[in-house]
C-alpha cells in the first residue's frame, strides 16, 4: 500500500468527516460513542468475500462500498426498522492500493448518506483475499420488529418491486462477449448490471409494511423460493405461489431470451434482489399497495398465499400444481 495503517485511517476519516446526529465519538478512537434511540435496537452483520459474493476485477470500488452498506441496511429494513449506525471492517490483500480503499469508503459514505446512516468505526487487517464485514445498528421507533415467525394460514404473500434483475445481470456479465455487447447495444442490459452492482434497500417500504400490519417479513437476498421456504419454516406453515403473478421486468425477460433461460429461473431462484417479502392479511393488501405506490412509487404484488402444512407449491398459469424446490443462492454450495 502507499500509506501506513495510520495514514490510511486518516484518509478514511477525511472521506467520512462531518457531524452526524447522535454520534458523540466517531471513527478514529478505540470505540464509537453514540446516543441510544428511544425504540428497540436491531442489529445485523454481513460478510462480503472476494470470489464468493463479488469479483474484485469486475466490480468498481465505489459500487462495492455502496453495496456492502446496502445489503446490510436491507436486513434492517426487513425488520421494519431504520438504520442508525454502522461499523465496517476490511481484510485487505497486499495488492490493494490505498486509493482503492479510499474509493471504497467513498461508496460507503454515499450509501450511508442515502439511508441517513452514520459509519462510526471499524477495523483494518491484512489477509490473503479481500473481505468486507459490516455491522449495522438500527431502531424500531414504533411497535415491534417484524420477524419471519408471524405468518399464518390464509394470509397473502407479497413482494415489493420486481424480481430477477440482479441474477439476470450476473448471468449476462458472464455471457460470451457477443451476447453481452448485443445486450448493451439494445439498451436493456444496463438496468440489469446496475441492479447487480447497486442494490437498493427498502427502508421506508419496510416501515410502511410494518405499519400496514405485515405479520412476517424478510429481504430477498437468496431468491424467492429459498427465502420463502425459510419464512414458512420459521412460521410453521406452507405456501402456494402463483408463478404467473411473480413480477418480472421486461429487461429480465429480454435477458432470458438472449441466454435461452426461463425468466422464472432468475425471478424465483436467482437471489440478490433485496426486495421485501412479507405476509399480510388479504384485506390489508390494497391499502399497503396504495401507500407504497403513493410514498415511494413502488409496486407491491401478491404472489401467493400462506397455507396450512409444510413446503411450497407452485401453481402455473394453467392451474397445474407442482412442488417448488427451495433453490437459490447457497454460500456453502460446492
């Protein structure tokens, strides 16, 4: 590196400088000192590992920094909470230069500003590969956090936004050069690549769904099939998913056609959407849909129903039923 550890910390402090509400002692001391909130505290942490969650050679430092924050904020949003403070620690291989690290923190700072979040500390170390660890403290200001355990038979299964863009973007980035170039020329590829590089955490949307009576909620990081199976297992219920109702954007359908893949593979099993999956009383769906549209310009789609029993059932456009396997992203898959 071009700078010593102390010099790098000083550079990072410059990137993260500025007063933030609630921060008494921020980055640079042995520990941060922050003001506690008035509601329940919510804590989350995630690791991003080079070669597992991203490929450093094809990811800009700024985008990676923003994503490291956003994927953690998404977990806070899935509880119906708002983020307040963050810690970010890096394990850095010797070939990474200080300027790259500063740019990474620039992306983190931009994301923190977007989510009204203060990055107050962390750690630096050497390692054989790049690892980013983020911890976020959030707060539920009203009511209780929404967990995965509250779904009950008869409730509607809803998702925010649309599904499959990040998975399609990843597949497209790995496609042969002629396919990628043709997609970029057509114009729809950029939407998918941006979805992969810069996911959005649905913080206000999660709070709104909680206010509308969401009984269970989580973010879609590993795919609809896998994450819904986790929610159902935690709640002790089953689910029926209407495949024709799964919201798939046109760019994903275009990518699926170009890659000769069923678009449902991206939308149901792809992962990294970071949209919200929730269960809610059927009578509350229209009201929640209207509030999300009016507040955030975001769609809310009912994709199925919670049922008694176990497992997931997929219902196709003709009404035929089949078992939905909980396929999706697995950190430990071979």
